[in-house]
């Protein structure tokens, strides 16, 4: 029996995949940097061994799965190839694994993690389901009927997949270190659409997705009345958001989700459309109302008189959506944005858009730019963004106590890097 060795096991997708294999009865281990990440808690709970990077970890009998953040000159990858061990990149292995199930890929520039989580929740409440969510959560089921998974467009990795279904939430320009334009992004999604085997659920409110061509039926969802699945009469309460669903202009059912903002309604609508297409009963789909959310997507902590929110928002569209959710859930409270830009290329490309979206908060704090594993330095600094938001302030780890001055505030800690350390520092200084 082989042992699967994950190079970069603390990555969100890698952690999820490791859990799936473990739950499916496979032997799993992995390696990574020694810095602690939120993803490793669940790995440790499953007694999955995590080792520091070293070529000594690579031994006979291993099947290697390498994270996409690591280049071919990484010491463990070089050693694995020298030994001739079975070797997969993350997306390559996932592309083979999903063929065991009725697979549903969730993709899009924004909202794919939350949508995958919601879909996995509804399916799991009704059927044996395996799932891989981009927040580091994964679950394997030996008798799984469905496999819901997040499919990332970065470097066209999702072209390794041939899923039965695809949910496409939107198309937007992101990952400017790889994609050259919105047309380049669209072309990648167009290629992905051609690989889907049974059907596509696409957001018809997205102008780019309206032009997707496929060899399978494309069902559209959205708020506009031109969609196959439309949400009407959206209303918010202390319980969350309730809306009526119309299928081709005929009333179908009303649903409630415990989240806020039109983007959360659209996420839910895509899941409803998929489940309806698979002939699930309305009462089964109603499990939407018990969804607790995914990690780092409007994850709330009540802290003294404040609400602290940890959120992965790292694109202007996502920042706007997160601020909108805070406004709708806590209309009487001041909203404080604490933002850490992720990668120099993205910050440079969307500098003005970041400024515009952050200005929708009542107060703005900016943290230094976080460089990713693929890009560690750049000439741009956080000062360039602050110049566009004159009323903003720079925030350092040692001076987070100033955030305590916002009585009853909703503090949004946003970013795809290590923004959590600012929230942790704040909590420790104000215990």
C-alpha cells in the first residue's frame, strides 16, 4: 500500500485533499514550512504527520503530490524525480480522483469557496458526499455519491478537470501575475466549459458568462428576470436572508440562508439550481438554512463590545461584498476595514479599485503588502495605496490597541496573507 506524501501540505487545497485521502482509507503524510497555519489543526486532529521540508523525507514507496506554489527546483520535488517516484501536481491528482464520483466543480473569480462550502453542506446532509473546499476543509467518503470541489482558474489549473457539472459564479480579472487581460481569463473559462460532461450552472447576471459556449446545457441563475433560476423578494432579518425562487418565471420555493448580501443570495441560488437539476426535493435543499459558513469567509468573533470578522477578501469586488455584508447585518454599527494587500502585482493592478472599495468603510487601516510564495518583493509599497485613501492609517502589529477606540464597531480583518496575526495581536493586547 502506497503512502501519499504531500509537499506543502498546509496549503488550503493540499490540506483538503490530504483529509479526503485519509478519510478514504489511504495512508497520508506531508511536509511544509515550520510556521503555523490555520489549516494544520485539522490535520493534527486526524494524526496526519507533518514534517519540516527536507529531501530526507522522500523515500521508496511514496506517491508524491506537490503543491502548485512550489517550483521544480524544490529540494523534495528534485529528490522525488531523481528517485523516479510516482509524482503529481495537486491539480493533476485531483483531476484523476474526481472520476470516481458524480463531480461538481465550483469555479469563478469570486465566491467559489463559500459556494463550494454551501453545496457540500446541502449534499452531505442528504447523500454520501466527498468534498474539497478552498478553506482547508476536506472530507472523503468511501461510498461517496457526489464530489463537490473548488476549481481554481489560476494558471489554468482547472483544465486538468473533466467534471460532470460546473457551477460558474463569475468571470473577473484577477491573478495579474499570470492572466494578461479579462479576455485571457474568459478564454480559460471557455476552455473549462468545454470539458464539462453533463451541465453548467452559470450566473446570468455576469456579462461574460452570458457568452460561454458549451457542449452541455447551460442553466443561468441570478437576480434578473432573464435567468432560468431567479431570486425575487429578497428580504433581510435577524435570522439572515430570505428570498423566493422562480424557475423559468414560475414560483418554486422560498429559502432562507443565515448570511447577508446579494452575493450570498447568488451563491445559494447556484446551489439550488444544481440540486433542482439533480432532482433533489425542495425540503432537502432547505438545508441551506443550517449552513454555518466556511473558514475565513466573514468568520465572526464577539469581542467585548465589538464584532471581529476574519475574511479572505483580497480583490476589490470581494472587499465591497464583505463591507456590504457587515452593513446589512449590523446597520447601526461603524465598519472598520483593516486590509492587508496580497501580492505586489495584484496591488499594483487594482490600486485605484482597492482605494474605491475600502472607502465604503467608515474607517480604514492598511497593513504592509504580503508577498506570496511566487512573488516576494516589489517596488510598490503600502504608502502608494494610502495616498489614494488620505483618511486611512497604517497599522503595525505593535500598535493594534488603537482599534479598541471603535465602540460597538465591526472590525473587518481582510486579506489572503497572514492578516490573522493582526487580529490575534489585537485580542492579546485587549484581553
